[in-house]
C-alpha cells in the first residue's frame, strides 16, 4: 500500500506565539507563495507595546538632543576661559569647573546615545513580536488542510492535529510500505505502478526517489490507540506526474513493484545435476 504525500513532505504548520486567531488568510486547496500570510493571532497587545516603545524612543531621542545642546553650551563656556593666559582675569578654579562641566556633558551625551540604542532595540523587539503573530508559508505550495478558524485559540507546540497543512504538489510522492518479510526482495531498479483503489483503470507509472533505510512499525488506520502492531515495514518513496493521475494528499494507492526473476526449481536442479 502507498500513501500520497507532497513532494516537500506534508508540512504541519504551527504557531510560534499562542493566541486567539484574528484572521485566516487562506483556504484549503489554495496555492500560496513562500512568505505569504496564512493566519494571524490577535495583534492588539503587540500593537500597543509597539506604541509604548515608539514613545520611549522619541523621549530618548529628545533627551539626546538636549544633552547635545548642553554639551555645546559647556564647550563654548570652557573654550572662553581655556584661552585666557592671564590668571588674574579667570581663576584656575573657574577653569577647572568649566572643564569638568564640559566632561560631564560629554558623558551625558554618550549615556543619552545608549538610551536611544536601548529604545531602538526595544522597538525592534516589539515589532518582531508583532511579526511573529502572522504565520507565513515556508515554501511555495498548496494548502492541504485548514484546522483553525477565526476566534479559535491557536496553541503552540507539537499538536496531534496541526493548525494547517501545507505541501508542494507539483510532483506528488507516494510513500510505499513494504512488509519486512518482503524487504529483501525489493529492487529500486524495478518498475513500479500505482493504481487508484476503486478504479483500476486510473493508474500511473512511478519514479523511484529514495529509500528510508530504517524500518518502522506498520501504521494502523483503525484509529484505535490500544491496537498493537508487530509488523515492521520498509518505506520506499516514489513520485509520479500529477497530470497522469488525479490523486490527493493522504489518499491510499495500491502499488506493485517488479522484483528480479527468481530461478525456478527445475533450472536450479538442472544446474545442480550439470555440476555433478
């Protein structure tokens, strides 16, 4: 048996930030481009945070402008007394006071610059948080399934039912389960054909893609969580031309794979007698 899947594998789309879904931008069956929005969770809190961070940045920039103006004033005052050579006109103490005030003003300018950098980083982080609320398509592909609706809560983490499934269906693939008892007979050079269950006239020739060399337990399609499956299978992945067979992701196909012709018992016996 074979199961149709996307060429990119079926991608289970999740949310990096949980929240109530604000908008769903796509429908099942729709073709999307990489980076296109799929859905968005409630952005109000993140938008308000951006407004706060933007105001903080404006305040930091104003403080920097004030510090620069003060530095210019103190620099002018210090410049006036620094060029005076007659100490009877300006005392040494006054010169030192104005120099220290100038140095302090320079330090305040650097501190204000640092505050601006912190505010800019905070605003950037808030904008990133807002951007993360919009889940975008990681690749060009087709929306295979939409399991989230406006007003529902989109949870994070690994979910048994993904919020949305996406895959590239330009050249679909078929994941074929070969019983472990027959795995030794498999030959990747053998011709393979897939037939639609219920209509043997609908078929397509398969192209070998790769073998997953780790055997896995055979998948159970009964839905029972208590069922025990002792059989293990080798999974072989083929692909087919989408124009030659109208199959859907998740659809089961019957797959037949040619194997090398085994020598007959008569020929094997004849070979033995000839040898003797």
